[in-house]
C-alpha cells in the first residue's frame, strides 16, 4: 500500500507544485476562501459554540475531583487547562458544520493538527484552476487571560514547508526553516507537505488555520453563580501561508523573517522537535484578513 500510487502521485505533485509556485495568487485566494468560510461558520453559529464551550464550567461537579493536569514549566494554579474543551466544543463542531456546506473527507493522516480533512468545493476549482480540493489543517489552541498573547506556539507538525520531492520512492522532504528572535534563533523542521494527493489522485494544497478560543477567568466571589468559571470570551482565527508561499513565491519569510520566532522549548529538546511561535502582528502585515477576532460577549 505504501507505494501503490507513488509513481502517479509523484508526477501530479511535481506539476501542481510548479503551478502553485509560478502562479501563487490562486493559492492565496483559496486560503482566504477557507479562512472566510471558517469565520462565517463560527459567526453564524456563535451561540452554539459559546453554549457548548461554557458547558465545561457548568459541569464542574462531574470533574472537580479529577481536573486536567496543569501544563507548562511553572503553573500558577487557579486556572484549569482548557485545551481539550476547545478541541472538542470548537474544533469538532467546526468540522461537522463545515461538512454541511462542503464535501469533507476525513483522510487518515497519521500526524498533524487537531482537525485534518480534505475539503472540496467548486469555488476552489474556480480559484486554483486545476483542482477542486484543499487539505484543511486546523489546530485549536484554547488560552486564558494569563497566556493570551499576540502569537501562538506551533509544533513542526502544524506547518507546511517547501515540499521537495526528488524521486518517486523518496517522499517529500522540507528544507529547514529558521525561527528568528531578537537574541537567539533556532532551526525549525516543519513536517507538513504543502500539497497532498490522495489514492484517488485528488490534488489538495495544504491550508493551515489556527483557531484560538480565549476564555475569561471569573473568580468565585463573582456576584452570580452563572458567571463563575472559564467562559468563552472571543475566538481568534489565524491562517498561516502555505509553505510554498513562505519559501518560494512570494517568499514571505524573506521579507518577514520575524514571522517565526523561538518557541518555549529549551535547548534540551532536539532540533527536530523544537517548536516555534508565529507572530500575529507580522501575519497581519502580510495580509490583514489572516488574523481576525470574533467576540463572544
């Protein structure tokens, strides 16, 4: 199975990669189309998203003796990790609602962000010209007021690269990027392909989206019991350019090298697994639609 279609995939991949590098406008427009579709779905169904997200606080008696484990180096306490709340009440719901508008196929990639699916639409074909499919890769990152910054942390499995594929048996290989900081830099080994091709030979460029639900922390001394907890405050949507846009044409990383900067892993972490942060401020300079906020209250 591993090599059953690799020969035909190899030829299609090379052709698609060249088209996207030579004419990146269709890929950029496809990213905006997916971004706008996600934003529209979140906005249209905001009450449902907020209701199910906040249900985690109301159901406190059922998990108060078995809370999720604190993460990070030095947790301060008083704040429950809400990562899985976002993954389920926002991420899973978002994928389900998008499937009501588009043809969605949950292809079984073995690694990547929280949600991975091939999305098909006549609009995609109109924008790209040679395919009606994209591979949508959505990661959901719930944060509270203590860790709500103008950036988000990315693992190598959440970013696509230049996707070099020299021969049919070798598979794609990404060149190493650099996370560039004011004082230090480190290599960043992005692990996603900029293009995926299914066994049905559907060509699907990658589109990476980060959905960041931001919750408030309402203390126990609040006047109303209905407000105590970690209710949804707003949702930030950020769409990262495909690796071909970052490294080939228009080569965003050449103009904006500070888009990626060092993550929160120390030097004990292997280079291959080290994370990077993506600056929302720089991402907005690339295009103002790439980072948008939906207020839930």
